[in-house]
C-alpha cells in the first residue's frame, strides 16, 4: 500500500542523516495521504543505516497499524494530533538537532536577527509551554501534539513551519515529508546563526520589522518575486 509515499518518507528520514540533523535514532519524519487517511512514518528505534522501505510503517488517524511488521515511532501520536488539526499539513519532521534543541531546552524562542530567518519564517520561532505532570502521565506524546496546537492558536502553520517544544526539541512542517525536512534544516541553520550572533554581540536586537517583512513577503507574499515563475 502507498508505495510511493513510503519511498518518500524513507528518503526524507535518510535525509536527516545526510544533513546532519540526527545522531543515532534521534528523530523521525512522517508523511500523509489525505485521501486515504493514512500516515507513513519511521519505525521506532531502527538505525537509519539499516532502514529500508519495508520498515516504514503505515498507521491510520487513530494510530492503528495498517501495514508494517515493526512498531511505529513512539512520537506517532504527536504526528497524528498535528495532522488532525492542520489540514494543509503534509509532512512532519522531529529532530533533536543541536542548535534548535539548545533554544528549546533554554525555553527561548528564536528571535529574527537577520534576513536568512526572515526569508523562511514569518516571525520568531515559537516555543510551547511545558507539559503538565498530568499530561505527561496520561498521554505524553499525544499531549505534545496538543501543546503545539495550542501554541499555534494565533499563528499560521504555513507561514511558521517550525516550533520548539519547551525542554524537548524542535518539530518542522511542510506540504510533504521532503519539505518538512528542508524546513528542519533551515531551522537548524537559523538557530546556529542566532547563537553565534548572540555570542558575538550579546546586546543584539531583532531585525527591524520593515526589513523582515520585506524579506518574507518577497518570497511568500501575494506579490512575491523571488525565484522563477
């Protein structure tokens, strides 16, 4: 079933290694077939170097395994909550990439210090609240999805395709699995640049709004003119 989606999700997961976004088995990528209501996701705890398309697991939106002999990622309930809440979402990437995770563990948003950030994210990278003890004990992964959804109450996921989970790590989003990995890579580079900029100038201020808005809109706005038609 859904062999093309499974191939895409396999490649997206292997691209995490290619881009240096994961070590060991610290991460996962999923993609969804909206018509069939099925999600393809990395199996739990399987080394990337040994992973094949047959290892990719298909689950439905209730978390039931539809195809695959391995257990799906332990983060599957988080992915499911996100797909249920954001109908334009086609891919989700979760990593523990070094620099973005530093911000998540420090419980700090990533401010927009420069145009590289503004080209891709419409504002500061948001941070969730901590999970409550009750949430952790009754449905840790499911409620991780819930606090991300809660944080996006006043944000558009299409213009802010990343989030930091407090004390945990980043998630990135896209129209498909490949785009979510691309956004995870951009997020990591932006986080690295932000930390370097803070080290060089601890008193740095955010990029003026008129510059950040110009950079975002020229790539993503209704009159965007960056790139080719």
